[in-house]
């Protein structure tokens, strides 16, 4: 499946697919059934039956044909599970999207990125080295990288933030959320960003 998505002032009068339609199509294509196990099981059963009839060469041919059929089915399934998103961006959208890409690229150069899992207010700061909060960090660092989303092929460089339980993929029009092999979408207007500097006292060394 291929979606042509045109964004920006230059394409103001051009209709484009709704994000709900795009996400639904992507998810439906991802979860297409696989018939490889059935082909392997049927091929093996036929081969065993032929061997019992003392026809080893025929059995070998059956296994070869079955392997070829299985490989063809899986190759077609892999191609059919991929959705193509072809973007055409006018200059205004291209500049905005480039800002997002540069921000992700800069973030990826950080030595370590951690997810704050919980934060608790400290009542007695003197007993906690003056700390106002106790913060627990995620067990694994956050990954910021550039690459194509699973089962999606685009004509753009797509940056993502992997926080372990889910992955955020930044597209020009929406943020795709990949979780448990299912996509959902979030608009940029629903995203809130802030940046500040904090001093943190650690009880243990951060790996």
C-alpha cells in the first residue's frame, strides 16, 4: 500500500489521507497471517509418506518444492506488510521538519539519556543531602536514532526516541507511537516540551 501525503502552503488545496486511515491500514497489513507453518507441516508429512513408500528422491523433490513455496510466501508477505509513505513537502513544512530532525540529531549526541520513571517529594531535605525529590530512573537508557519505522518505508529521514516500552517516530505531520507491534498517532499540538538545568545527587553510580 502506498500513501501520497502532500503538506504545506503549496498543497493547500490538495486532499490527503486522514491519519486514522493511514494508521489503520498500516496495522492491518502488519498483522497479515503467515502460512509458512502450514506449508512446512504439509511438506514434511508428504515427504515422510513418500519415504515410507521407498521413494527418497521424490521425497527430496517434495521438500525442495515445499521450501521454495514457503520462501515465496514469506517474501510476498514481507513486501505486503510494508506500507509506503511518500511525502511531498513545501518549503514552509520542510523548514519546520528540518528543525525537528536537527533537534533529534543534537539530542542523540548526548552521552546518556535517561527516562525519569518516578519522582517523590522529600519532606526532610537535611537527611537527603539537601535534595528536594527522590528520582528513580529507567533501568535502560533512552535511544535517539535515525531509521525507518518497522513495516514502513518513507522517502524521508525519520528520527525516533526509544524509551523501552514504546518508540516515538517523528514524521512531518504526526508522531507515530510504536508499542506492542501496533501503531497509534499523536499530533504535535499534544506534545509538550521543556528544558531546564538541575543538580542531582545520586546514591549509586549511574552506569
